[in-house]
C-alpha cells in the first residue's frame, strides 16, 4: 500500500497578525502667569494621537484616507506618517506603520 506524507505546519497564510499597538495621546499646553508670578490661566489645544502598529503576515488594508481604524481613536483626520515592510525568505513578512490622528480636524 502506497503512503503519502502530508505537509506539517503552516503552508499558507492570508491574514495579518497584529502583534502590538501603542497609542500615545498628546496636546499642547499654554500657561499664562499673573503679574505676581502665580498661575493665572491655562489652555490646552491641538490634541493628537500617535499610533504605532506592529505585525506579521499580509499587510492590513488601510482606509482610502490613509488611516487604519484603531479602537479608542475616533473622528477627526488621520494620516499614516511611516510604513515599513520587511520580507525574509524563511519567515512571514514583518510590518510596522505609524499614524497620527487629530480628533478636531477634517480631511479636505
């Protein structure tokens, strides 16, 4: 009786695997001191999110506006500021992208 050897392990891969997501929220601050040097007024403006996503496999599809949908970051305008894909013969591709989101902005 003839026998065949089946492949062992992963032989095909068509989805992406997100390994890590880092979200950093920042904003500009302006402090105005009173004439006597004490704290007078303050204002926060220009809030932004910087999102760094690392993964393996196929690169995920990004929106037409150039931004991926990230849970917890909604509204505004997002722009992908960097993208890196590294391919090797012995392993799945690694990818990283960074995007910035301005919650109060709109895409023109």
